[in-house]
C-alpha cells in the first residue's frame, strides 16, 4: 500500500492535500483496500459549507456502504465528475484519479490536528 508523505490523514481514513486555502480530499489506499470493489460514490455537497468531521458523502462497495468525513471545515467547491461513471478510480488510483472533492478551507490551522504519514501508518499497523 502507498501513503504519500505530502498528505495529511484522518482516523476515518481520508487523506487531504492542502495548497494554500484549497484542499483536495479522498480516501486512503488502506480504506479502499478494506472496502473492496467500489461500485458507487455519492457526494451531493457541492457549494455546501460543512464542518470538520461531518459527513460529506458515502462510498458504496460490493458488501458495504461507508460514510465520508470532511477532515477540516470549509465549502465544497468541486466534486470529481469522473467518479460518477468510474467509481473504480477510487480503487485503482485513490490519490490521483480517485480524488473525491475539492474545497475552500475556513482555517488552514485545522490541518495541524491531522496525522502525518508516520502517525497514520501507526494507526493502521503498518
């Protein structure tokens, strides 16, 4: 499994890439592996202001449905349009084509509470 060192991670297995006051969010390689084959991604949050740790959508796998939690507070500005027809991108490229949302962050300092790659690896027993 891969875990890019430039990202931050949550205990709920989301990753976040922050560039200025914009963030890209998805689920980790570990999460997609645990869920199995992703068959549907449901995110209806574009344009919504959402607080950290609130649900912004769901991922449906063959055997289960899992909630997606926002790592930091802000406004969802974009939902990955490719996932509607290609939910398998979450499995094949979770940090690239499988990204889920982009958002404007309310407070960049909120990211200081997230895990770095070493803390995340420790959480999952890597």
